[in-house]
C-alpha cells in the first residue's frame, strides 16, 4: 500500500527556535497534502492544506506566519513552526490523498511529536 | 462541513463482535463515509470506506443505512490489537478529512 513518511518522528527544541517537519509520499505523487495537529486526548485538528506549486490554505485560527508550509515537489511538503513556544508542543500529522479505482484514499504519516521547552 | 456523532467509548471482550455506530445526518450525496483508527502516538490507519452499499474487507464490515444518515463499523471478532480510537468521518473526493472525537474502544481478554 501507499506510504507517507514524516521526519523527524520526534523533536525537542528550545522556546524561540524554529522547527521543520517533512512529509513525504514515498510511492505516489501528491499535489495536495494536509497538515493536522493533535493535542493529548483530543482529536486531529486540520491546520492547513498544502498545494504543490502554490500557497497553502490555512484553517481559521491557524497563523500562516507561524506555521509556514512549503510544497516544493509532488512528493514533499514541509511544515515549519517558527519561533516555537511551549503551547506549540503537539503531535503533528500529515496526510496525502491518492486516487485509486475512482476512490480518493487518504494516507497518513506516522506523526511528529514536538516538545518545546 | 458534514459532521459525525459517535459514542465516546465502548467496551468489548476478545473474540466477540463489536458494532461501532456513527450518525451523520447532514451527509450530502457525494460524501464518502470513512472509518479510521488510531493507536496512541501513531497516525490514523485506514479501516474501511463506503458510499451507499455495505462493504466488507479483511479488517471489518461497514453497514450503511438506507438513508445514509448513519453507519456502523463491525469488527467481527475483536482482538486486543483492535483497542484504539475509531473515527467515522465524511468527505468529498480530494478534500481533507475532518475528524470528530471518535470512539475509544477497549477490548478485554
């Protein structure tokens, strides 16, 4: 089956630093990828839609200048958390859709655990 | 966005069938019904999807109401590895999945 990877799987950083998270579709191309954030014991919350070759679209309440998204190729989207603070500590998950047999299935990455000290 | 309603939690014993309900009364004609499950500190895992007809795969069965306003995920014989948060979600092709709170399934031996 299709695979989506994320790197790193976990990261610890100091407050005020920036952290980049990569999301790759390993065996298919994805013109669109989605970024989610999940706090402990809560559901996944959609943050933004990453579009290859164009600007990302952000959900209401998500700061575009804080969460920079770059979808530079058909297999890679990156999320950069700029000037991270402890409240940004969360589990970040990406997904990529692939069409097969007329059905658009979403494949999720394993997630990246960000801890900001 | 179409929304779903699921019970917060359910319990089952190993080897017994589990029926996980989901209400989606505002579903539109082109919305697919998806079920995903998530283990702690992992990304969601696809379970099954359907549009109008009931579906079976190696993991589970999906029973969709005739009016499509509800569906039920059926695990035929629960195992300890099936303990997870199960999400019922709707979307149209190419759009993001919007997750509700899901159902936490506990399985006892």
